[in-house]
């Protein structure tokens, strides 16, 4: 890396502003990547991907691949509440 030589404070300020913007862009890319990774590990997305891969091989595959995420969005909270509300030790 070569050493930069500046002839004025304006050049230094401009370079610092560029670096600040590049840092913010990198941070936003990281945040977006983490968000997409979290979404890809949701049960709905995992099952949707599995069904999507096999939907062409089964009859009515498009209907199944569309209905599965909807059913999971309704079923998962219901099952979680059922486990949370049931009595312990019975």
C-alpha cells in the first residue's frame, strides 16, 4: 500500500468522508446478510424450500408448496402455546 500525500485539509476531509461512507455501506451489507441468514433458518422457509424442490415431482405440487408456509404460520404458534399451557408433570 502506497503512502498518500495530501496537499490540503480539504483532501483529507474528502478522503475521510469517503471512508466513512464505505464503512456505512459495509455495515449495512453485514446487517442485511445477518437478516437474510436468520430468515433462511425459520421453519417456514426450510419446509418451503424442501417442498419447493419436490413440488414438480408430485401431483398438485404448486398447491402444496403454496399452502405449506400458510399452514406452518398457523400451526407453529398453536403448538407452542399448547406446549406452554399444558400442565407440568401430568
